[in-house]
C-alpha cells in the first residue's frame, strides 16, 4: 500500500508519500491550494497504481475540500482522519516537534499503522452541499448587513422615508432609483406610492 499523508493548510498543503512499512518514498513537499498545486500532487502520485494508494487528510477545516474533490475525481481513495488521533500519535514523538512537514509524515504513519475509514461517494456530495450551505449563509449575512447599511443611509439622507414608503425594499423605493429627489417624493400622495 502507498500512503499519501497530507497536512491541510489555508494556502499551502504539505504531502508526504510512504509505503505501508513507513519507508518514505517522497519527502514532504508543498502543495499550493490551487489548480497548479493539485497538478503537482497528481504528478507525484500518479506513478503509483491507484488501487494501492490511500490518501489521508486531517479533518481540520474546509480548506482541504477542493483537494478531496480533486483526488476523488481522479479515482483515489481518501480517508479523513480525526486530528485528535494523529495528535495522540505525534505525542509519542520523543522530540515533540510539530510542523506541517512532520504532520504530513504523521498522517502517513497513521495510514500505515491504524484503522481508518474511507470517504464514500455520498459523503463527497455532502462536503459539496456543506460548502454551498456555507456560501448561502455568507450571502444572507452580507445581504442583512447591506440592508442595515442602506436603512442607515436612508435615515441620514431621507428621514421621511418611512413615513412615505412601507418598506425599504418595496416598489416605491424604485421611484427614488428612477431619479426622483426625496423632496419631490414627499410631496406626492404617499398612498399612490405604496
């Protein structure tokens, strides 16, 4: 078995390649978290038969999700590992050192010596769904912040707005966007604009 241990980072991941006897086949190397970095990783691992390769990543954040999707899309088996388990294993290290390169070796060691569970296709879809949910939540927070900001600007520039219109986001507000000044709008019959 070929173990690919990856320490996940925001901008750069670190990967190490070893066999199941923990012999390092490729020393830890940087993998930028972008298309070029993924191609670099793919070049390093494609010389090994896919059926013998297992890629392990610590399940620490969403920064590795694009890489997981990339690897699974190329037919590699991927295991998400609980960081508490790899941390417990690294505590046995006599030097008690910790960095990204050492962590990638630790993931290789975990794959070679411990039991793990491979991600299933449904779980990969769940990762994508989680990403979309995070994006939706970000959009909602941004929309709420912008609506609050719009309301405060309207309170400053057009204090009578709420007396004339029923909502900041209604049809009457569009008349302001059409170029009518606040003073002209106030002079209109407010019932016609609601």
